[in-house]
């Protein structure tokens, strides 16, 4: 029976991982494969995604009705009984960040037609179709079709005239393809020993067998982690090989890519582990942290709030608190308190109460 336009879901087990066709964002100028896995192999990108998704996933969630706070529904406290709330919300944010869309199947409807569970799906498993006659949206998962009342759809960056969002992997596939290529190339050079550590020279002509024995003896004596001093005789000399200009340029390119990736996610460079030209001070770190909350976290918090609110009964809304992150640092608070006391706006007792300090 349909209640409030919602069909009661039968027990279904949609395949969240159907046969996958490489999307168009695999095509990039670097000629490498840009996928979730290859992109997350970039340390800076992993750090940005994990920082944003895990931070939002750990924030407190509340429910409101007509501006008044109410008891938080179970669907917000633990959307999926098989995993904790942080995992569910982090998965939604990660999917929206990378792919531009996050989908969660709503189920276990109560007698009023309100869902009590959310199951996050792989975005590759969901096909979005728009009716040419009515403009209604249908979400297909395998052979099953779901309405917007059964599927939570959280979008990332939206382009006019589109019903699906655009993620980082699509919008910046060329920049990410280059970063992946740089990462793979440097890993290959330094991990596979493509560049020898140095060269042993001698004035004596050595046979291939003698050269092999000399190399073997050197590695046994001075290879590995124990970097003991070397004593050479018989005209032998060791010359370490320095990185070439092209190698140094590659390393600089990796630093530039890391800085660009941090900027794409709105994460300050020092929080993303990316190089920064700015000197770090107490005030700059504090200001960067506040800017990250405002411009890196808050937009995604609002998107998640809107998506969760659609799963609640009419008139109710979800609210995710970022107040703890917006608190000024102690030095700023105390300076403001001193100004307020000197101006007569506050008393010492009032400041002590606000700071939780016993008189």
C-alpha cells in the first residue's frame, strides 16, 4: 500500500556491484586510468577525502520540527544497523566528493511510510533516468526501479540542466591523471631501483666476473639499512649518483599537484600534508582551520543535512553541528573577554561562567 506517495519496500538484495563500464572520466591527457582506487593512491587526495568525510561523519546530528529540537530519530543516530553512523555518513560524503553523487536506499518503512534504514550504494550501481513526459526521476539498481521517495540522492557540484552531480574525478580528470602519472613514475623509479645509489670506479680494468664480485661484496658490506663507513683501497672510488634535473623537476611537479589537490577540496595545505609557501604561525594555523570549516566542511555539511531531511517526516529537518569547530582559540577568546570587561559589557564573573572556570 502506498503511504504519502511511498511504496513499502519488500526485502530486496540489489547487487551493489554490477558489471562496470569505465566512465568517460577515465579519458585524460596523461593517458592513465583515473578511478577511485588510483586517485586515492595519491597521498594528498586520500588525506583530503578522509579529513572531510571522517570529520563530518563524527559530528553530532540532531532533528528539529518547526524550529524546535526534538528527539533524534533512529535513522539519524544509526542509519544502518550493520555499521556505525560515522561509517555511513563518511561513505556518503566520500561518494559525493569523488563521484558527485551519493545514493542510499531507504528501507524498513514504519506504518506511516517513514524509512528507518539507509543502505549506501556504490554510485556505479545506480542508473538515473528522467521521464520525458513527467520529468520524474527513477533510480534503477539492477532490475529494480526506485522513486525519489525510496532513494536518497545527495549531489555534489551541480551544473544547470543536469539531475546528477559532478565529482572531482570527472571535473578534474586531466589534473588528477597527471598527478597519478607523476606518483606512479616516481614510485617506480625509487622503489624498483631504476636509479643506482652510486658508482664504484677504479683505474684497473675489471673483467665482468670481477666487477660482479666487487658489486656483490659492496652490497654485502654496505647495503641495507646499516650505513657503515666504507674503506676503499686499490684505486677504488665510490661516487654517489645525484638526482638529475628532470628528476628534480618531477618531484617539484608532484609538490605542485599536491597543492592543487588540496585547493580543489578546500583544505589548507598544511592540513593536507601538501607544501605551502606560507610560513606557519599560531594565528595562520588558527585562521586556516576556521576557513576550512567555513569553506571546506560547511558546504558538504549542508548537502548532507538536506539529503537526510528528505528521509524524515514532513516538517522535520536534520541539523549537523559544526559549533565546536567554530569556537575561537583560547587567545582570541581571552583577548575579546578583556576588551568586553574593560568596556563594561561583561564582568569577570560572566567570562568565568562562559569559560567554565570556577571563581
